[in-house]
């Protein structure tokens, strides 16, 4: 540690509160864009830290901790909150001040958490967030009385309004000025028993009864919206409509920006192609860097649109309702209602989906969700599906106006969903059948208008995480693959395409005997290897293997025709079947390893998906060949 | 801060004489629109619950304590499950199976005290 004078050293403040209390909105309001997201070492819980400066000019490092109802943590998220508050988190200094957040419209659970946190013995301040909504509803909070009862400073705050955090900032600044030095002694918290939790809740209810006057007419907006959105029939129909709109948006709205990104990379490739002399360096920059990273970056718009929907629905308060509506349906397959959100995210990309399983408390439920999430058709499969369907499935309409190509695409999505349900059914009802189902307990927060600022911050964060991944993992993989496909160089006077002499071709030939029964030739085998880095890279690799010159557009245009000449229909269908299941994404496997804490479950995932991929491709190829498509 | 750790005292909620006439039943068996007051939170008698003490604790943490007012606001499409329960100003979703740990006494929805 550097020697820093006491007046300029950053003060560590931790933000604690219930889920849905507007904690993240307050964090965004206090820190603005000065935040960074990382992972806690060893665990995969996102660590969000931001900075701000008090009125007196003291810098503050604000740590946003996952929401919890008690320090008696159940999920990995909540365990991080407990460990951080208690100062037991490895590599993390204990917070000097706890900034508790409670929802002013619904204080019961927040006040009980404050009473529990007081036992930790650190300086605390309570922010009554969403104070404007509470006031609007006629909830009258005697802040002084509340502060006296709790024996800590209490301030009203409105995270979504520009001036809503001034009083809170002033209070935090004042407390920092008189902050006692952090004692090295262990703090006084121990996990409360049931009797203590009862007593704390009674005490909280007593304090609220003394300090808060409820309105004569309760607010009915949420109840009236829920009358429709949680209605057994209408609610389910609305949910289906929302999902339909979301997928429409992902596939249609994303197209123009995706085309623009693609065009940008094509131009970049042209420029570098003109500048660099023909040879290894040009091949590296052109095919390895620009081609590889560009193929992945193209998916940024789709991922952002999907996250836009997820963040909007989350902020509005709808996500918990979706889990409520889906609980019974997914429960039939052994999945938890909360698994709905992670599985939905997996349609964009399995990685954020797998990371979103952290909201599931039970380890088995979480594992089951992680293991089936990669079966959801992620956006990286789309280029592969599009290429093969476009080339091999006749573009005609069947059953009065339904496009046959669209039907096959839809069938591939359904195949993914059905197999995910089947696998989870097998896991939870056959392999783990002696484990009783985990309870479903979820707070349904009051609806509120989504805040543009919060959504913006959320999207910005997602974009940053995605770009960082593209710039590191995927970039590295592309370099490796380019190397395998380019080295060694063809001998003088070579007649075959350069790749035939490379290490990649040797790998392809090596794999050929194994994959011949599913109808794959060595060129496909070679393309599968780079597909491990990112599925969509397989398209570019097939282009390279079949020696077609030109940018991506030319590739997908001509490649289809080339493939029709080189592959049988049975091979094409087998490759589609393979891609529904194949564990073709190293980043997903790495994420599973991180999330589950060992390679074991990543190995299980890889093995079962590979078996499914091989088996289904085998069946499809053999049946199609027998029917004369070979 | 002093908190008494006394057990649930029955006097806390048996305020109206009429209440004595109606039976205690598990919330998980309640129909849509049921309104009542929590008599006890005890998962030990629940059939098929793996960790009754933990379930009880989680219910307490979500605000289901003795004396709180509950109302079944919504229910799912299949087997009327799960249910959304209004408890003292918050809405919590539970499966009926877990809601069986909450013993309730019905109260008239319009009586004073239905909402704190």
C-alpha cells in the first residue's frame, strides 16, 4: 500500500439493501460513469465499484453489493454481500461505512435488514430510496423519528432524479469527516436464529408503525396491472407476445447495424489488404485479426437489443412476474421458475445466460440450468444455420404461405428448446430424483417506469464486457486458428489450396475416420476446429477451406453454391443436427468452469453435448442417406 | 437496541372475539382472494418439505411473521400454482406447497386492520 495522507485517501463505502430497493439506480446516480465491473477472485459474482467525491472533496470508493434479505446468505451472490460487509472477503478491505438502501414504499424488509446489519457494528446510514413515489402515494415517513428509533442517520433519496441524492451526499460527507478508524477486531454479527429473525421483524414493524403513516387509500396501480399481467390466461398470452416481440426485434432491428459493422470490417480488410504486401503478415491481419474478430463483433447489435429488452423488463418489474407465470410450466421439466431469465438470455449468448443463473439459490437447480443453457439456440449459430439452410433447403412456401426455410429455422430452435427440457427432466427427475424440489420464493416488486439512465448504464456495461471478450479470448483464439490454418506454408509449385498443407488439414484428416459415419468430410472437420472459439467462425473457416476469395458477403453468397456441389443433402442436414447440440464454444465451457468452480461440470457439459451432437448427426445422416439424400 | 426474544404470544392477534369461531388452515390451501392473518409459521408439519427449519426462516425473512395480514392475490394457470400473496404491503410469490407452512385464520377483507 502506498502512503497516502488521511485527507485524500479514498473512503470505502459499501451499498447494501434488499433486492428491488433501487440500489443499483442509486449506485448509478452517485457514481455516474465512474464505475468498473469485474469479478471477485474465485467467485463469479460481478463486483461493481464506482467512485464519487464528497462535498468536502474526499474521494469515495463505493462498492455495490448484491441485494439480500439477510446476511444469512443462501446464494453465491448473497454470500458475497455477507463476506464483504463482515470484511472477510479475500483481497477486499472491510468497508468503513455501510450505506443501507431501503425502498420507501415498502419499508418492512429493509428496516429488518438494517436492524440485522447494526449488529455488525460498523457506521451506517440509511437511504430511503424512491421517496418521491412514497410521497406521491401518500406514505408519510417521519424521518427524524425513524432515525431516532434506528439510532442511525436516515436520509430520503430519489435515485432517478438529478437533485435526489444531494441530501444523501451531504450526510455521507459529514459521516466520513467523523469516521472512526477501522478496528481490527472481528465484528459482532452471528447468523440469527429463527426466533431472532421473528424478533427483528416485530421490532421493524413496531418502528414502522411508529414512524410511518400509511395512506387511507392504498395505491392500486400495481394491483390493476397485475390483474392482467398475472392473470392465468391473459398473463400467459401477454408473456408469449412479449417474447415474440423480443425475437422479432433481435432478428429484424439488429439487421441494419449488423450490416453496417460488417461493411466497416470489409472496408478495413480492403484497406489493410492494399497496404500490406501479399504474404504471411497480410494473411494474419486480414484473415486472422479482422476476419475473426469482425465475425464476432457483428453480433453486438443483437446482444444489445436482447439486453435492452431484458433490462427494460427487469426495471419495469416484469421479470419476476415472468418467472411466476413460467414456474409451473418449467417445473414439469424439473427447472426452477427463476431459470426462465437465464434461459431467455441464452438465446443471445449462453455466457450471460449462465452468469444470470446466480439468482438461483439451490446448487442443483443452478447446475441443471447451467447444463441446459447452451442448448438454447444462441445468436452465433444463426450464421451457420443461415448458410446451410440458404444453400440446401428450397426457398418455397408450404401449407399456404409458410416459408420452408423459415420452418426449418424454427424447427432448429424448437429442437434446442425441447432437448433442453428433456435434459433437465432427465437430470432432475431421473438422476437427482431424490433431491426434493427447491422452494420458489420471489418478491414481486411494484411496477415502476424504467429509467433511461439505468438502462443506458446497463447496456453500456454489457457492451463493454462483450467487447473486452472479443478483444481478448476470441482474438487469441483467432490467432491460434489462423496459425494452424497457415503453417506450414505450401511447398513451391503446390497445386492444392494452401490450407491442404497446413496443420489444420492434418487435424481434419486425423478426425475424418471418426466423423465419416455422420457424413462429414475433412473440410468440415477442419472448420469445426476453429468453430470451437466461436461457432460462427466455422462459416468463415469453410470459406477459407474451400478457397474462396473475397469478403464475408462474397463468402456467404458463393460458398452456398460451392457447398451444394460438394456436399450431399444428408451431409448438410447432419451438420445442422450437429450444430443444434455441439459444444462448440470454448468461452462457454470456460464460463461453466468458472461458475461451477471446477472443470468437472464443464467436462460433463462437453461430453453430453458432444454425444447428443454425434448421435443426432449420425441418425440424421443415416436416415437421410437411406431415404436417398446421400 | 433491546429486542425481546419472547415466543409468539397469542394475545397479539386474537383481538376480535369472532376470530375464535373460525378454523386455522394452511395458506397453501387457500382460494384466490383469501384474506387472513398469520397464526403461525411452522414448516415442521409440512408434507414433503426437505428442510423445514430453513423454509421457515426464509418465510420469516420475506416478512411472513405471526400477526401479519395476508391475501392471495393471484394464482398460476396449472393447478392454481404458484400463488402471489400480499403480505403487509409487499407481494411475494410462493408455491402452494411452501405456503402450507403458513397457518392462517381468515378475516373479513373489509374489517379494520386488514391493512396496517
